[in-house]
C-alpha cells in the first residue's frame, strides 16, 4: 500500500507560495524535505518551527504543488552549480 503524505510549503519573509523556502512532507516514519541533492530526505524543520527555533509560515499544499517544487529546486540547484562551479 502506498503511503499517504501531507505536504507543506515553508514560507519566509522573502519567499512566496510559488517559490517557498522549502517543502516538507509528513506521513512516513519521519518528516522529509526535498533538498538540493534532489531527493526527499529526513528533516527536523517542522520540529524547529514547532519549538520556535525557526520562523516560517507553514501552508498545506497539494501533491501537485510539491511536484512543482521539485522542479523549482532542480532549477535552483542547476543555477547554483553554474554560478558557483560545483
């Protein structure tokens, strides 16, 4: 049986819902964010927000929005690689 995830966009001051700081999914063994290595990996971002160590607006989004963020993160990574030579 496939896992059922809920997805959340994390929005900081310079961010928008279309271009969030991060996207986190919950519903598995632990929360995961889609990172610059273009993989879903374990994260403590939601715990950091819940305990006040980070301050982002948390907005629930659809799976389609999360997939769109994967493309945004791939673009960001490609731009950083080109700019920074890595």
